[in-house]
C-alpha cells in the first residue's frame, strides 16, 4: 500500500511511519519540513497522488487554535479525495470539549465525518510520554504541579501500529477506542517520571477547573468497556527509557 501520514514527524505519526515502513508499505510523510503545508493546503494534492490511505496524526502548535487547525487539515486532505482517511483522536474528547485541545479533536472528527471521504476514527488515551509533558508544563520556578487525573496511558509505538492496522483494514467509520493495559494516577506517573529521570523534585497535585478538570478526576476520560488495549505498562515504559534507575 501507499500510505500518507499527516504529522508523520510527530509522536504518533513517526511511529506509524516506522511501522508502515517495516511492513513494506510506501510511506509519504506530510509535514512542512517535507514541503507540505496541511493548513494552507500547499503541496497536499500532489503529495497524495496515488495513495491508498491517509493517516491524520497531525497536532496543532502552541500558537494554533486547535479547532481551526484540525478543520483546515481535514479540508486540505479532502480536497485530494483519497480513498480512505484514518483519524487519530482522543478518548472521550466530547466529554471535555471546553478544553481547547479536546474541542479541536472533536472538530477534527466531525470534519472527517462530513468530508465525503470514507473514514475511520480511532480514539486513544494519553501516551506514556504524557507524564514528561506534564512535568514540563507544570513547572513554576523550582516547583512542579500535576493535575489530578485518572488515566490509562498507552505506548505510542502501539498507537502507531494501531493506526497502520486500521489503514490496512479499510474504512469502518468509528473504530474501537484504544488505551493502555491499566489505569494510572497522573500525579503518581509524574512523580515516578521525576524520580526515574533523575530530576526528582517535589510534585504538588492540583484540581483543574471546569468540565475538563471534573472529567479528569471522575474517570470520564478513561476508555470504554469495549475498548482495545495495548500491552506495555507505564512502569515498563519508564524502566525501558531509564534503565539505569
């Protein structure tokens, strides 16, 4: 197959690229660094010529409006009329759409559904790398804060494989959610990351406000009962990343 990957240099996209190449597929990476602007549409139609499927694993930047970004990306892809679009979304993004990132993913899903292209949407939980992201984002001087959150993190490598599986299988509309093997506390994940990585500083739990914060604490962002699950636990990922500790 010839598979194009939007955001193919990002976390999930780069893993999907590696998996697809390992399976012998021809891969086209859609990224600005490769001369393709997914927001403006520049270079997209030419890049998608002859593809069998497009995986949209793109992510908005810090200065982007996530909703406008994802709607623009889907519009650019739809203009090329590929036979199959696979969209990477977030588990239960519709239950916390007051948070801009989740609102953007929900808009991405709706844009795919209305694009006129045969599509597959899969929602996944946070990646194991989420703990390191929260560690950096929650820094206030020497102090680090972490939201209280029930989460079921998944290995990004397994997410990449899941995306390629779906591209190979053909359009199914809404696919099963995909999460990690077990529930975790985000606060404890951040503390474990800080210890294993050697920074080892104090982490203070906080409650996020609004429906997003409530969804975090109440477990509304956990995968559904019929979700599929990856195999690598957060502890296993941490041990693999920091074997010396």
